[in-house]
C-alpha cells in the first residue's frame, strides 16, 4: 500500500467528528494565522497557541480552472473560505452535481487524497458545499 | 537630492522571438535608447539590468554588444517590477550624486525560459500554489468578487481587453496588432472562470531601455528632457492583513508615496501605463491608483475614459495584454511609453497635450504574503 503523507504537517487533523484545520493564535495580541506561524507577524510575539478552526465557513470567492495546475487536471475548483474565527483559508473545492458554487454559501472541510507523487498519496484539506 | 531626467528611451520588437538571444534583444533596446538620446556609449557611467529567468550577468552580456564596458554594472530581479527596480536604481545613483548619466535595461526571453507556454510553477514552500492557486486562478477569484461587490460583468473585463488590443494596433512594437470584439474575447478558451484566454497577457520576448541623467546636464543632450518627479518601490504585507482582495494594500501605500513625492494627485495625471496581466486587473488598478473612487472602476471602463482620446488614457501602448509582457522589461517599457507621450512623439497613440504620466508595475507571488508582493510607481513630467 502506498505511503500516505500530509500536504503540509500541522495544517489539519481528523478526529471522531471529522476533519479540522489547525491555525495558530498569538498569545499577546490575539492575531490568528493559517497555516500556523512561527511568530506573530503583527506584534512579533513569540508565544503562539495552536487553535482548531471551525469545520464550516462561508465561500468568499471561487473559480473553476480549465487549464492544468501543478497537481490538478481540469476542471478543478479552488476558492477562499471565510472562517467564523475571522481568518480566510484558500483551499481546493469539491464540485457537486446539485450545489453550484455561490459566494456566501456554507462550506465544510474534508480531508482526502489530493494527488499522488513518487508512489505516495498526498492527503490534505478541501472544502465542499454543505 | 538632485533632479533627474530621462533623455533617451528605446525598446526592441515585442513578440515570440526564440531565435533572438537575450543579448540581442537587450542590445536592440539599448541601441535605440542611445540613438534617441544622441549620446555615445562612452558617455554611460553606470548600468542596471533586470531579468527574471536564467539570471547571469545580464547587463554585461547586453552592453558588450554596443561597446559599453569597464563601468559599474548591477543586475537585479524583482519579478514583474524588475524593470521598475533597475530604473529606480539608476535614478538613485544620479539623484544621490554618485554618477551623472546611466542606463537601465530590462529584458526577458519568455519563449526560451523554463516556463515557456506554461503557468508559472509554485515554489516548493508555496502551499497555496501547490493547492491550485495559479496566477489566473487568483485573478479569477478577484474577478468573482468584482462581480459580487461592484456589479462588474465578464463583458466589462472583455471590454478592457478589446480596448488594449485596439490600442496595440497603433503600436508598431506590439506583439498582437489585431482587434477583437467583446464576443470574441468572451468566446476565447476558458482559462479560469470568468477569465478567458484573451483576458490574459501572452508569453513575450523583448527588452526596453532608458537613459537618465542629472537635470543640469540634460540640456546638453536634448531640448525635451522628461523629469522623473516620483520614483517609488515597495514590498507588501502578510496575507492575513488583506481583508479585501479587490484592493491592494501595497498599492494603497505606494501610490500615496508616489503622489506625495511628485507633489500632485491622481487628478493631475494625463495618462497611465500599468500592469494589466489580466483584463480585470486593470479595473482594480484604476481604483488602487486613485484614478477613480473605490467601486467606480466599472463605471470608468464603461465611460470610455481610459481609451485613447478619453479623459485618462490607460495603456495606450496596448498594455501587457496585447503589446506583450516580457516580465523584467515591462517596468521600463511602460516608462518609455510615458516619455514618448510627454514629448508629443507617440504618433497615433498620442495623448493630447500630455504633461504628467504615471507608470505602474506590480507582481510576484511569495508564500504567506499578499498577492502581488512588489510594486513600482514612477511619475514623469515634461
């Protein structure tokens, strides 16, 4: 069986309830970051706490690509999701038959295989319409 | 600080020219600028060159073609703003009194670069890039917000491409001298919805050069020195601090710096050359550069004000969309176009009675940072 590797360590996790994204929050000024930041880009504070982001957010913008990107063959969808915590996440989107993308729609995070690379399965986060 | 003037400009043909070396392309532009200035290669005291792909002694390689050697030469890279960076480098050398006369040259051979005919690949550490954030995808997501928030339509974006292609028909150096209709732009191949092929700048080979000198000695060479009244270059912020993708935080800052330095406002600008890598980007920059208020970019393109003959012509050269975009050349090429208009030498593209012009260049993708991480703005006056 092919080895499974995350697209980036420390960006997501899964528990019994499902997928979750991991950001970080500055202990001094409260600024949030995704992906996690080593120090605070706002106040230069060095103490950062890991935070679990909500599973759901709202679609801020999206596009459907019709030209291959580095890892995706067309058609593929990508977009920005505004999370309730006040941070915007860029992610691949899952296209569904019955729910066309619309700005402002509710989206939820899922973890799945993104692509294969050197006999490894690369897994990561995507969002899909709720 | 001394006042600095442009006394010579030149560019090569723009197009798909894989048979031409970087030295040949660059030398075409440098020779044209030397002829335009009416000076000898011996008079050049300092040179800056910019190039993004296969950087290797670009200035030395180009300038040997015209006999320029044994002077200080600096090679720079700053993505699409590389040309602006080289121009500003020479401006600083002269303004600060290190030298009296110098040349800036920008060159790119896109068709022989590793990205020829491809999207620019993401850096290894660029997570979003690997997850599918290509340049057209980013501008497509911006376009979606322009449609949501500002009532823009794909027809509006197409109209910008139509305008710039029409302008390029008047420019003998342009890569594409062909008019298109709004329908033809909309029906061209879909790249990233709603961005179609004819809303994207092409792969282009080409070079541009400018010769600058201190204002005091400019009159020795020309009766029409063009003053550089603002030279600015700035890098942007972390992406977390950009709330609205239809407004560039970086451009908000740098355009204020440029207008303050020039001692004028956007209402005083007679024409603009800007980074229109994607058609909808031009609409964004109308607002970022203060040519209209926030949310009024749609109205500005619909009014026809940004066409040649309009109130504020934008990209009379044809812009990146149809004149072409050799990445590191564009920052100097836009300045060349402004200089021609300010001297009343722009032929059929001429902006009537142009006194002040603005050249903007902008680009670069860096993981974690705002999209379009570096920008340069120069304001020139006759």
